[in-house]
């Protein structure tokens, strides 16, 4: 055997010895002792480097299998010890100023994103003031009893902590005090009463929903209150009921109230639009009764909904009631639809809109459509448009074969 071969064999035997189970176990013992003795972040960094090296060697080592099927093999046992040491290392690190800043950012987000009751906000305000008293890196105060002032104060403290360049070794006591204070702040915010903590009755009571009740003629009392709100045109209260009362019965009566109120229910447009986008037919009808031009773009998308005739029907009607001139061409396109009802409804919607651009296509329908019902709808629509040209078109059919068309012609004359 050559000298080179001998040296290679000796190196291989040395590596095998170094990566044995006992050797790796002893290195983990050394790392554990070093971790226990660590006093600074630099010491902990050294321990982490040691653990990284041991992990690499465990993966590279050719370790034996377990002698017993019920026992873990050496590699698993070593890996579990390594994982435990890493957990201990993480627990021994810090605290850091970054942890305080992150906690304050979380607190700020919770305060801003949560709807608080009056008592709940008072508790949040008190918690932030207590925190500022305990913030050991400066003097802070909440200028006003408002959410904006509270958020500004939390931002101010977080910025001060970030700018303080606190060292985890030299300023460990200061950082620890800030961590404790921020934990107390988070706990107090968690305990403060949110709007969602209230019962539905408490929420309604907060909105003064029951203040109108002098007696309870109807059951449930919320239904009686709803009738009074409709009478008084109080759309806001009806929206509150629609939002909070999880009852099909009350939802139906809220929607029917809006439909009867018509333009008085203008405050409900956003809610009805949201429902209309989900193809809620009653919401579409309400938008028509309100006469909201905001709904036009949403409703025009449903003009071609031939697969849902009822959706198409209520959409045509609503666009007509709104007087949506943007819908004239889409509706005119439906005057040649295969379905007779679709053609008839499109004609009547165009009549409600009253745009003179519809005179020519409606005149063509009156002259050529195979259905007398559709022709009568076109005649009615032209009479609604009411210009001289439109009325002249209808008046020409006084002797029409269809009685309904004749009737419209006589009215036009």
C-alpha cells in the first residue's frame, strides 16, 4: 500500500470516528454547556454556529440503525436533541427593541381596525395612557380623548423605541421593561369591549331603535319599529335593522319598506347595489324605485341575462324607472331577441326611459314584429316618448288588426 493510500485510509477512519454517535452526542453536550454559560448575544451566536455545524455533520454521518424497532435510531435522537437546543437558544435570545416596535404596531392595528363601544374605547384610552407612563425611554402623553390622538401616541412611542438603538446586552433591562409594558397594553386592548361583543338587542338599543316604541302593537316589536321608521322616512334605522336582525322575516319587511319608500330610501343605494351585484332581484327593483343612476352600470350587465328571465324582467323595469339613457342601446338590441316577453319588456323599458334614439327601432318593431303583444308594447313606448315623430308613428295604426295597437294609436291621436 502506498503512503498516499494509507493517508487517505487514516483520514477516512478519522472522519468516521468524528461523526460517530458518541462523538456527536458529546458535541451536543458541549453546546448545551456553552448555551447555559452564554451571557451575551455574541456568545449565543457562537452557540448557534456550533449547532449549525453539528446539524450538517448529523446529516453527513453514516449512523447505525436502531437495534430495536420500538426505539428511535441514533440520527433521530440526535436531531431531537439538536431541535431542543435550538428552542432553548431562541428563548434565551433577546428581548429586542424590534419586538417592542412590532408589538406596538400590532396594538395600533387592533385599535384602528376595531369598532369599539364607548366603554371599550375608554378602556383603550386608559390602557395607552398607562403604557405611556411606563415607557421608560421618554415622556409621552395622549393629547385628546380621540382615536386619532391615541394612534398618534402609539406611533410616537414606537418611533422613539426604533430610534433609541437599544442594545440587547447593554440595554436588556430597558428593553425588558418596554416588552412588559407592551404586553400589558396588548392584554388591556384584548379585554376592552368591542362592538361585536354586544348582543343584537344592545346594538339596536345603541342606535335608538327602540326609542320610537310607545306601545307594542305588532310582534315582534322590531317590526312595529320598522313601520314607524318607514312612516318617518328614517332609512338609516331600517338599514340598521337589515344589517343586525338575522331574520328572513325582518329582512323581507326591510326590503319591502325600501321598495315602498322609493326616492326617500336614497341612503340605501350602496347596500342595494351590493346586493344587486349578487343578482338580488328585490334589490334591483328597489334601485329602480329609488331612481338611482348609480345603479346603471351594474344593471346594464344583466340586460343580456336570457338564462334568467326574472332577473332580466326586473332589470329592464328598473332601468326604465331610473331613466338610464346609457341603457338605450343595450335594450334596443333586445328588441330582436328570440323570446317574445324579452322583446316586449325591452320596448316598455325604452318607453319609460323616453330617449328619442329609441323611436326608430321601436317603429321597426311596431311595423314588423310577428307578435301583436310586442307591437302593442312598442306602440305604448312610442307614446311614452311623446315627441311628434313618435306619436305620428303610432297614429298610423288606428286601423291595425290588433285591438291593443289600435287603442294606443287612438291615444296617440
